[in-house]
C-alpha cells in the first residue's frame, strides 16, 4: 500500500476518485471538473495535484488510501485500472522514449532516456513500492490497503465506454451527479497494441511482469490469461468490479 495522496475527495459531495496514472487519468479529471460549483483559480490545470488540493476553493482535497478506506461507508469511491503489461508499455513510451529526460523519481530508480525496454523492465521490477515512480507503481498498491479494496467501483480502461456507462448508472443509484461523457485526453496509442506484442515477445520479460504485478493481474484481470494480456488484441468484455471486499495479495 502506498502512503501517497492518491485519492481526490469532494468535500461537498460523498464522492472519492482513486487516481491511477496512465489509466485515462487526465480524461477522468476533466469529467470530474464539471462537478465543481465555483470556477477554479485562473490558470490552474486540472491535470495537476495542486489543482485538486489548492485551486478549487476548498471543494476538493487529496487524501491518503487510509483515509479513503475509512470513508468507504459514507462515500462512493471509484477508479479505473489498466492491463499492467499495457500500462508499463505506455509509461515506457511516454516517460522514457518521448521525454528528453526522465522524471526525478524515475532517475532515482536508475531509469534513463531512451534505455532499452528489457533494461527498463529489469530496473522496474527490482524497485520496491516505496521507491517507485507512481506511473509504474502497481495498481493494487494504490487501490488496496491491508488486503482490502478501497474503491466501491473499479472499471477497466479496456472497457472504458461500457464501464463508464456502468459508472453513470451507479452514480445515479448513489444519488450523485452524473459525469456525462468522458472526454478524450492525451490519447497516444490506438486500440491495436502491436508494440505490446513485440516488446513482450521474450517470455522472460513476461515472467518478470507476471511476478512483480501479480496482484494487479489477480485482482483486476482474473478473467484474462497472461497470453491475452500481452496479445495486443482487445480483451473479452468483462464487468466492472463492484463492492468487492478483498484484493488478491500474494
């Protein structure tokens, strides 16, 4: 479990969002922006942590996983997850290949610009959670605490359209404001993931991720085989996780 402030709490609504980087996070924040009663401070961008902690005139704040879990009985909380193999490739493309230099936390992990994917993965899997950049942190480490799932609703990015519609129906049942359609923000890769299949053509690399991100796979993608997760093909339709008490921890 990470002690970082991964959750956005709405102070005037019983609503919490668990932020998972590289999982349509920018698009979901843009949708949540519609719930604000007052115009945010000029120049503030909803993509930043500072926006939700300082620029919404006290309507929102960032809270820890422990606080989010303690509010589960009185607040509806939701999040979205992503195929962990695909999330790693996305982070590698965006943070290691596209940027001229890696972030400070990634540099501390021993990562560097334009490093080979295999070396990148070996560095990542050897890094403990408390030293890992949040874009690479296992999703179960963000969304689970003491073996229990924090959000009441967890959708899959791969099923975004149908799971977002399911979320809207759940919000309605919880008597919370609807979020409307989800905007398309920071979309860099299409539906077909040819690079996923190519980068994980080495079974040894597959095993590295399967071991390090085993909790992500067993908790959020139990309905898909590892072969399916690395195929680059769309995953079979699956239902969102709702009101599940336990995370699969190994």
